[in-house]
């Protein structure tokens, strides 16, 4: 059994590789035995297919297994390998066995957040556009360094899309293509960092953004967030050079920032010569209303740095996002990054540009919304039916996750362990708090992007039995 430790510093593919290697060396997997199919193992573990491919490739490189065309990966004869260093004593105490990660159950229903189900990706159209571009008159660009800010055609399509979908007015010179939010925030940290190294940030908020700020030696000033939204009253005392916010769908509570708070935030930026970093990470995925206008569209003083992504609408493994810089920051951007090259391949950018140009991206978004709305509605219906008033859901109507609050006081550590016993994986809220002691203990985090409607029903039924079957 392979167990993935989500909070480990060891990459997931290395965890898979290491555990299979140990099983081979210990004789648990024998010569000529076929390893689990790549897609099967990826689905079982709730990881990306490419993650399993990397693990298997490493096993093949080191001679533990080999790929056979059309048949999969098979274990090679490792009888001459020195296995003494990997020997596990049979005299293991019951306590050490119970505490071992190897005894954790496989999650049959993983309510994770982040990955998308593979059938949602437009494989046929992507293959079609890739072939067209590789056979076009511009195919020689595949061997050239791409535009430093990203392919011009893609930036032009993004500009038009933002105007149609988000009510934004900008030019392609303001758009910088990146390889994910972390990349874009890292660029911003260097642009903004002069004498002031303080960032105001939602608390709780996205821990990935928090880590980038900390790694760039920024001090964090908390903007309190809860199920009712943000509390902005203290931001005037922050002395921050910028505020990082998720106004269209606050992460993790899922609230939408009301218009009066958006204006208040913009007034703060003007009064304090500061900037607003608007992370619009899943603005397309709204199920109860049309997408709300971007905060950027209200900004008349060029104070908003808008960050968008294709990770939630198209594919997280494609590693394509973008930011729209205020005109006043372009000179500093050019000064600091004039020798940098775009981190995203030209081919990926050009295919995406053609896909957007022909209207397929917006059709794809509409289709995604319909698919995920069905899953969203099933989860709400099943949770309401199975949990009743024992659980309160936050974050309805948008995105790919919910917060579950337990008025009865059940604590997240117990809830997570009980869920594991029945093969269901749910997640703690603690990582989203910078001050972890402030995190309420009766809340957990669940996503539903990798589960279909039937799996959601079964998962919720199992959670009901794990959490409430023994209660009156």
C-alpha cells in the first residue's frame, strides 16, 4: 500500500518511487510482477498521472522496473541488490505499527481541492491546434526564446477576454504570462520591495501566497476574514505597501467582497500610496449568478495588480497564469526583469491563444460550470439530507470547495481520523491560518473537483456513518 503524506517536504512522486522501491527490495513485489497501471494508481492515490509517470520513470532509470510497450511496467530481477540496509525487523512493537504511516487506509473518496478530473480537458481540440501550429509558417518559433512577457497573441486574447468577462480595460503591454501564482507573486515581491516590506493579507488566507511573501522577507499584517467577509477597519494602521485579497471568492470561506468594501480598499490604496493584489483564482466558476466584476474594473487610480489563472478552468499542470500590472509599475518591472525569459513554452502559449481566439475557451468554461454545478448541488443536497443541522456549509454558489462547520463542537482532528477509517479523506483548516492558534477547531475543508456525482453521494454517506452514526 502506498501512502501519500500531503504535508511532507518530499515531492509526491519521490514518495511513490521510494515506497515501491522498498517493496521491491524487500521482496513484497517480485520479479516479473506488473506494477499498477499509471492511471489506476493515480486515481487510487488522488494524484496527477504525470506524478506517477515520474515515479515509474525513476524506477526504470535505476533498474528496478522496465516499461513494456502496450503492457505497462514490470519489476526486474533485483536479487543481486544489497537489501540489508532496507531490512525491516520483524520484532516491531504494536505501538510502532499503529503509528506507522504504512497502516493508514487508502482513501476511496478524496475530497481534495486543486486537481481537476482528466475527462474535463479538451484533448481533441488541443491535439488539433498543436498539430496546426507545428505545421504552420511560424513553426520555427518553437526553437526560439518566447517573448519575455509571454506570447503577444496570447496576451492579446487575454486582454479581450478580460474585457468581456471581467469588465477590465488594459493593454497587452501590462500583461505578464507566468507559470503559476507563486511565480507571479515572486515577481511582485521584488517589484514592490523598496523600504516597505509589509503585506496585508487575509487571515485565514491562501497558504501558498503566504509562503511566497515570507520567503521574500515580507512581514504579514492580518486582515480578519470569516464567514461574513473581511474586516477592513484595521488596514489603515497596517502600514503595508500592498494588500493581497481574493475578492470574488474569498479563500477559504468563499464569501464575495461587497461593493462598499471594494471601494474602501481602493480608497485605502490611494491614501497610502499602496497597491491591491487581486487574486481572481476561480472567478469563472459561479453557479448561482453571473461572475462578479473584477475589483480591477472599479480602479480609477491604477492601483490594482490583477492575477488570473487557467489552473481552475483548464488545467493546473499546464502551469499558465497571468498578471496585469499597473502602468506605473511597468518601468520597475522592465528594469528588474529585462533579462528574464518567459517560463511557459511558446507552443503551450500559442495553442492556448488559438483556443481562445476561436471561442472555445469560453465555451469550455461554460461547460465546466455546468459540470461542477451538478457536483456542487449534489454535495449540498446530500450534506443537507445526511447531516441536517449537525453541519453548516460555507462557500455555496461558486468555486470547488466548501467549509464545513460543526455546531456540536466536533474537532477537526477527530473528524479527519474518523473519515479515514471509512476510506474518505477530508482536510484541516489549520494550514490557512498564519496564527494557527486562532483557527476554530470545529471546521474542516472539503473539495469536490475530482469526484463525480455518485462518488460524492457515497462519500457523504460514509462521512455520516463515521461522524454521526453513534450519536443520538
